[in-house]
C-alpha cells in the first residue's frame, strides 16, 4: 500500500461523471490534483470546491485529442505541482448507432476521444515519469465494451477494444521502468454517457460515479484489501440494482 498524499494526479475528462468524482476522492486523500477537460466553467466549479479543503488543485483546459494541448497540460502540471505520479485516463464519449448510420466524423470523434487521447496522454506521462525515474501509475477507464461486442455499439466497442489492447501491451513494456499499468472496465455508470439515449436507464440499474471513483483510488493506493472490499461492495450494489429494478 502507498500513500496518495502529495502525489501528483492528472485526471482527464474531469468536468463531470467519473472524472469529477475521482478528482474529489483523490483530493480527499491529500493528492495534488490536476483536472482537465474542454468545459472550463465546470472545471472552475470543481477546482473551487476541491480548493475548499485541498489547496493543491489546478485546472488546465485542454482537448486531449490534440497533441499540442496534451503537451501543454503536462508542461503546466510540472511547472505548478511537479512531475506527474499518476495519470487517470478518463476522457471519453459514447455513440449508440448502427454501422450504416455512423458518419465518418462521428467515427473519427469516438476513436480520437476514446483511444487517441489515451495514447497522447499516456505517451506524455511515460516520458515525464521515465525522466523523473521514480516509477508511476497509468490508470485507464475503459469499459465492458472493451471486452465484449454489442449491437449498435460497433464504433464505441472498437475504440474501447483498442484501449484494452494498448494498455495490455504497455503493462509489459513499462515494467522495466517500474511504471504500473491498470485498466478498469465498468459497465453501466450514472454519467452523461446515457444522455444520448432516447430512454435513459433508471439510476437503480447503474453504479454511481462515486462508486467507480472509490475503486480508482483503491487501485492507486495499491491496497489489495481495499481493492477487494470496494469491488465486492460494487458487485453487491449491482446485484441489488438488478433485483430491485
């Protein structure tokens, strides 16, 4: 188990959902948190809330599908808080559409947001971590869609399968640098993802973003008892939601 106090944590897609909840949880553990997304007003609200109990929080507005923005994100992290210790790749977007209805721009957007952003951020983090030579941790929020296929989710599944394969390769590649690689594959979580649905699933059928955030913090802490406890609790919540729905 490691302490998260004063660890520098970069969280993408932090303006809402899992990213927002994770930023709060990491900050509660004393981490120095960098929140990034495109929606700066939401980031400001989050930063102000975190700074009410942890002053070591900065925001960097960035589009993590753009290489220049990602470089600037990590440059500002180093300038303000020091080198990154933990990266949480969380930025993503959903798409529910049959393949014949998917436009090229939508396909490209899903691949760039869900996969290219992970590559760009991870590459920058690894470069900084290896220069720092103190190890590090790359944690990526994938999806159950990164393990299985589903009708009307071909673009989304393709992007998440790409993330899964990318992180599996990195897990072996980065061992010699003592950089740990973790990937989680949550199923339904109550976030903006389901805003694209004509009929949104009932909240009783989903985990809360805070449930996933607690799991991310447990993974970053490398505490196996805590990881197991959060995992079991979330499984029990899933069962309860299924039975009560």
